[in-house]
C-alpha cells in the first residue's frame, strides 16, 4: 500500500515562498518502496527469502531469533508530521519535540510529532495532524498537508510515513505540550540537515552491511538537543526533497536483508 495523504489545493495566508514551496511539494512523488509494499503480499510470496529494508530507525537492541511459530512481517502503520514554517529571518524551519522522560519507548529523545494510525484515520495526513494536535496542541486546520515521503521502518517495526505540512501563519500556533508525552517543543532550521556542521556519525555493521547513524547537535535558547536516528534520517530526506539537493555528507543508509518471518516483539538493532 502506497502512503496516502490528502493534499489541499489552497490554504489561507502566508508568504509567496511558502506558496511556491507548497506547489513544488504537491508535485513530489515518492519513489517505489517495494520493501514495504511487498510486505503486505509476503503471505502469498513463498519464494523470496527476504526483502531489502533501505531506511531504518535504530535503537540499541539485538534482533530476536525467529521462533518455530513466528508471525509474518506485517508492520503496523504510523505517521509523523514534518511541519514547515518560515522563520523571522526567512529561513524554513521545522517543529520538533523532546519526548517525555516518563515514556516507555524513546524517552527523552527528540522526535517529530506523530504516532500510530487509528481505524478512523482516512489517510496518513490525518494520522500525523491528529497526533500533532494531541501532542503539542497544533490545530490541524492550520496545517496545509502537501505530500508524503517514502516509508521508514522504526525500531519497533512500525511503518512510518513522513507527512509534510506547511504552517502558513505561525502566529496562530501556541504550543500546548501534552505533559504525558512531550517535555519540550522547539523548532530548528530544516536546511541544517543538509549541512556537514554540528553533525557527527557512527559507522555500524549488521549482517555484513555497513551503514551510518547521524547525530545533529542543536541549541534552542538555553537548551541543547540531539537529533539522531530515525528522526535525523527522516529530516535529511525531507530537507533533500524540499531544497532539491543532496546532503553535503555521505548518508550511507542501511541496505540489508530483513527476514520474511519475525516474532511479534522483534526489534531492529541500532
């Protein structure tokens, strides 16, 4: 199943730059993502031993061995919102959150607003904007959803669809963090995820394949944040699509075989 998102044709006020960006992004079509699309057909496919997962979020955990009665790989769906607005200096910025330290997963980490899809969500855009409203009080009516990117796979085997939305009037957004989920709301320049500044990386290897994990350090006010892993990977891709150029560093995403059969609680390594 391809990522689904409803893109509006017009939206409120905003600068001519944001209007042009919205038009540009509405024309974006994510490349085929057979790794994820074929996952829904794996029950009929008895000949392929595994599929290549090209974009993955990682945590420090070892992949569990496949048991004698495993479940087939059918990732659950989630969506995150890449909400872009124009800063006071005219730069494009993206809204980010620091997750609550009380959460059981990814506690204290920087992330994009978003979460798992509900049965009532008509598309990925609704999932992303609904979750953003629940987490940080962002009214969905303020966000012009324009496109979605190719899926990423999270550590917990969630099929994460990055949804790009444009906030035309930033003055109407007053963050209201949900204390049970979000510790802080801040924004960062989107272009920083294309620059080889305040960035470091670590090389890892799994199943004979080497890949890089990227870390971006950012200071907002008097607070320091580290943006890495899945969130960093999504933002590198979003910045590349928005600015229509590759990053100034080697991205080296992982490209490894993922087993056709996995246990329900299997996690990907970082």
